[in-house]
């Protein structure tokens, strides 16, 4: 499956389209049984991860980022973008 990560423009308003992303995380190796989600609206998965990492840094939290997914409104399912976690944001 090829996933397009380009930013789409809305033809009516000439603005970039925002997508819903969810990032699964836990509080570290000691709390591996309890996973939670943060939700972000962003243009790309890279931008959502950037927001997530800035929030972690600002609040001085220690956590593991496990996955990132984008919601596909047409298929009504979450699409995996977790390959981006280990790349530089």
C-alpha cells in the first residue's frame, strides 16, 4: 500500500487540509501495561509528531511513543504511520 503524505489544499479556501492523527504512548518501561492516546489535527504525520514532541519537552515528561496513525474518513479506519517515529522530525 502506498500512502501519500503530501499536503492537500482545499480548493474552496486555498488552505491546507488538516487530518486527525492519534499518537499512542505510555509512561515508560515501568508502565508498559497502560497505553494512552494523544490526538492532534495536523497537515502531515511529521507535523503531528512535532507537536507531540514539543508537548513532551514543554511538560518535561518521560514517555515512550509507540505509534502514530491518521484517520481515513472514507474507509473509517486508522492508517499506520509508525515508520516515522524513528526518523528525525
